[in-house]
């Protein structure tokens, strides 16, 4: 399955690469103007996240939800846990009940394909990798990011060779089909809100393929039932 996943990702990237040419970091106001509501309410989102972290062990690791990601999820024997609220248009109702305020911010936004709270264990490194699908863009909002002794960020993400410091309440919109890697250099768990938004302003063929991919993967999510996350 891992080889099939990699092959499918290569085919998707190749299709979009010949039709869409945008930089790794994108203008939030142009491509996801709704980001303001999440950034303005980041403290309330963080409060729900902190409550969830009291039972962090119940939140599934990424590879427990998607076995093909084990090389990233289990790298270094430190965890990468995901609490899924929406996956490719499929709402995880049980999980949403745990974070009602956060859910209210995206519940009626159909341009929001996926929403996840991501937890990285202290000293976790996610090695270089690429997302498979340029039909969506990744929005990152820092929620719990421990500071270093000098007050600088303990977390960073390198996207297409450029390193970005991550801070609480700071957001970033980017294309995860570019090579990227992540570090949590602190002793504590780092938490971030990840939102995949359907890329706007696409030509007709990529737009149609995006709808098809979201439909197929959404059906697969329904059939698979990522219900382990509902217990978190």
C-alpha cells in the first residue's frame, strides 16, 4: 500500500505541477481570507486544545490512522498524534463534540476540506517529505509552542529550503507538495491547528480533479472509519 500511495502522489503532483505554478508560501488574504477568524480566536482554540492534552495518550498517532505514514509518524521513536475533526469533507462528530468552539469556526465552511489538531512530542523531528495533492492548501496556526530560555521559538518548519519559526497565535498558509520538515526542539508537546482548504482560482481541469479526489478519499474515510480518534 505504501508504494501505491507514493505512486498515486507522484501522479497527482505531476498533473498539478503542469497546470498550477504558485510559490511555497501563499498570501493568506488572497487564498484563504477566512484565516482571520481562526487567528483572532486562537486563544479560545488553544484553551480547548489544552483540555484535550490532559489525555494526550488517547489521541491516536498518525500511523494508527494511516499506516502509510509510519516512517514519519514513528520517526525517532517520538510521537506525532492527530485529533481529526474533519477529513476530506467527512466530519468526525465525536471529536467535534470535544472541541465545540473550534468546530463552530469551520462547521459551515465547505471550502475547508480537513481540520486536525496536531501534537508533536518534545524533540520530535518529522523528516523531509511532500504532500501528494496540490488541490488543497495547508493552513498552520500555532497553539501550544514552548519558548526557549531566550524567548525565541523552540519549533521550526523548513519549506522548500527556507526555515520558518513557529509561534503561538501566528499563522502560515503554504503548499505542502513542496519538500518540508518540522522540528520540536523543546522538552514539551507542541500543538498546532492544521486546516486544509480547497485551493481557489484553479483552472477547470484541476478543479474537477480536486472534486473527484476529495470525493474518492472522503468515501474511503467513511468506509475506513477513523473512529479511533473519536475516543481521544
